[in-house]
């Protein structure tokens, strides 16, 4: 089964709190280990940016689950492509908190210093995630 990468952006719903992040990561990691999905989730400025790598079936099924999740809305797919290899193979779901999404990285990959994945192309979102991965390698599991 060949590999695909899916990147999407979304916005948190009202009432979202730190406990929600914990719960999302816990279920994401539990399910992704079983389905062999790997990836990274960035959270900053009320937005999510997530990359899912894995088999087409596993990634599509996971995305369907995510689309129906009431903890966020305005889910928009930024990138979907077949890939020759995974880019986040060490992480069932690596987490990048707000503090890691720096103004200089935002400026490098978007038109402003503020994190807003809705204003980024799929390619820039992908490159930002790779830069974030490089900046935190060794700091998360
Ligand atoms: C921003 C965000 C990212 C998520 N990432 C994943 C993920 O990578 N894998 C996953 O299985 N569920 C993820 N979820 C959770 C799913 O939406 C869903 O809650 C989970 O699959 C459990 O489904 P269940 O409640 O029917 O058991 C995410 C949810 C949100 C809001």
C-alpha cells in the first residue's frame, strides 16, 4: 500500500481549552500507532496545522474522523499527495506548541509574523512543518 501525505488547517471552536489538546494528542497517538499513521500537529494563535503521513486508506479514514470532530471547525485541506517516504516516521503524532512557532518562521513561510495557516499555500505549510520538525528534533517524542 503506497504512502500519502495530507496537510490541513482548522480553527478551534469556542470553549476549547488545554485539556482538549491533551485529549486530542492522547487519542491521536493511540489510534495512529494502530493504523501506522505518523505526523505532526501544530497549535498556535487558535489554529491547528496538521500533517498526516501513512497509507492512503489509513490517512483518509483518519481525516474523516478529524473532519467530524467538534473541537475544531473550518477544516480545510491544504495538501494531499503521494509520497515516496514518510517525513515524520518517528512520531505517532509530534506536537508543536505555540512557543515553538516563532515570528521568524511565520515570516519565512507566510506574508506576516502571525501564524495563520489559512493564508498559506500547501507548499509553504509543508515547508514550515519541515522547518519546525528540524527545530524540535530531539525535543519531542
Ligand atoms: C486537531 C485534531 C487533530 C486530531 N488528530 C488525530 C489523529 O492524528 N489521529 C486520530 O486518530 N485522531 C485524531 N483526532 C481525533 C479524532 O478527531 C477523533 O476524536 C479520534 O479519532 C477518536 O474518535 P472516537 O472518539 O470516535 O474514538 C484529532 C482531532 C483534532 C481536533
